[in-house]
C-alpha cells in the first residue's frame, strides 16, 4: 500500500482554530457560503431509498444488508440529488452524513444541503472531509440534546461550520489517491471477512454431521431449554448495561450505560454467560446469539427471550448453530408471524413446542469447541480490521486537510479501484447508525 510522506511548502493558520494548519492557497469559508438547506419532497415516493452511514456515506439502501422498517408510503420523503450533503440529524455525532452521488429519497427528519454553485466541490472529497474526527468533534460540540445518544445537529449549526476547499484539481487528485488506498484496504477487509465466513461454514458442517448421527433424537424444544421468566428488580440509582442484537448471527452489542430510573417501561432480565438469546423482532432473520463473558450481568428487555439450556441434553453453541442453518431458520420464520419488518414478532410459546434435532452430547461438544476456536479467530480478525480502519482514518484526515501533499502521486497497476469491492469498507454492524439497532428496537 503506497503512502505519500511529503507536506506542502507553505501553511497558514485557519480562521477556525479547531482546524489544523492548512496549505496557504486553500480556501476556507463557512458551509453556508457553499451550501443552502433545501426541503424538496417526493411526490411519488418511488425514488431510490438512500441510507446514510458513518463509514460509506450516502448509499442506496438496496446495497446494504440492513433490516429496516418499511413505510407504507414514501411520499413526502426528502429528495436529494448528486452533490447534496445529507445529514442524519440525530446521528451526526457518529458521522452519519455524506455527499450524495445519487438521486433518491431520505427521511424527512434528515438535513439536505445543496451546493450554491456547481462543481465547487468534488462530492467524494467532501464525503471524506466531513467524516474526519476533527469535524465529528465539531458536530458534537454544536449539537443539542439531553443525552449523548440523542444529540441533534440542526441546520443553522451545520451551516456555520467552516469547510476547507482546495482548488478543484487538487480535490480530484485527493479523491483518486484515497480511493486507490481504499481499494487496498477493502481487499484486506474482504479477505479477513471471508475467513470468518469460512469458519462459520465449517461449524455448520460439523453440526450437520452431528445431526446425521443415528443416535440423534428429535425432541420438543421445551425438553432441552427453559425460558428465563424472572425479571430483575430494578434499582433507580444502579447503572445497567442493556443489550441489543444484530441479525444474521452477528451477535450482541452493548447499549449505553443507563441508570435504572431511565430504562423506560420495559421489563428486564439479567443475562448470564452461555444463555441463548433471541431477538423477539428479528429472530426470523437469524438474530440469535450465545452470551459471552463480556455479556455476563448485562440486561435484556422482554423483547429478547432468554433460553437456559439443560446442559445434560444440549449445548447453547450447538443450538445457536442449528438455528442459523436453513432448517433452523425456517423454524424461526414459521414462529414469527405478521407483516414484514417490525411486525413479525417471535412467538416463544409456540417455538418451545417445536421438535428440534438433538445429537449426542459428545458430537454437540465438537460444535461447541469449534465455536470457541472460531470466536477467538474472529476477535483477532476484528482487532486487525480495527487497526486498519484507524490507519485509514488517519490517512484520510492527513490528506483532506493538507497535511500530506498528493499532487505528485500517480496511480500504478496495483491501484485498480473496483467500486463494488469498496463495499467491504462498510462495517457489518453499521446498521445501528440507521437508528434501528439491528433488532428493531430504537
């Protein structure tokens, strides 16, 4: 991966002190000089639905594996056009914003800002610039709200932020350079994710072999698990860690620490390591997980049925693997009734009556052992991906703010950019920025 180490010759201190020193010949003006807020609405609701991500900016929803509530009609949604800046007002503090390259529609709650003059910015340059940490820190400082997770960046605050503007040919060169580096990084991430997928496939094969044993029994689920039925006694001043879940078997995530008095009206249950947890809203999409040591003592709302496995009959890692198989998925789908999206809740009572294959314990334990080997590899890979993302963030920040001069860079044969491959830059778990938390719970 080629990097460029040279700096510009002359720098100046920008008017906005939170910006680093910038090349002397670069322009700096408030966003309102370059953009104006627009509120153009769709009359048909038939335009392409766009998603706003902190990693990949404004992209067609069809290109993302995101489970979202589908509205009955999108008439009245905000229209955006190529070159517009789109900001998720509620998630700007997570850099959920970007410059659109598409004609499409976004939520009416989003901010849409249109260029006052065509071609003053390369939209891709803005896309990189606006998600750098120095800008994100400015969004946080200018946002209002009672909690960090509910900060809102309103139009007058965004339009008052300074944008740095290199000459357009330099913007184009910066974009070409960063896209080439992104292509290298995307290939690295894709290869790592493919290894994770391969191990998951191997675990599934182990489970299939176990099921094919002549000693496998088909037992009602309530014979091998029981559902946790005793909620916690909530203490108003105690700080709890609520959980959410990703679909497609991607596990559990922790929500912000919350005092008992701020947990809302839900009933909550305490999680222990080894619990098998289902998302009550998205079990039909594989939102199933085994609680790890990190999840011990966290809490889950009544929307997440928690199963205690009878360890003399079944292991949670085997059941997790089974429910992610085609057969297990069909069972979860069958017991999740209703319309699409949010309106397909899992019926735990009917699920417990379902018969599932229960192989001999020693074969289940082979699946469990492999699960923990896979988990160890996954965590190491996640660390590697996190490090390469940190490198990418630093590189982007240095280049788009002029700390590094790429005007002399020329692409080589290894710098081929495949737009489809760049999708790997997205985070598998980034759907939480869509305000749906991946499990249907806000």
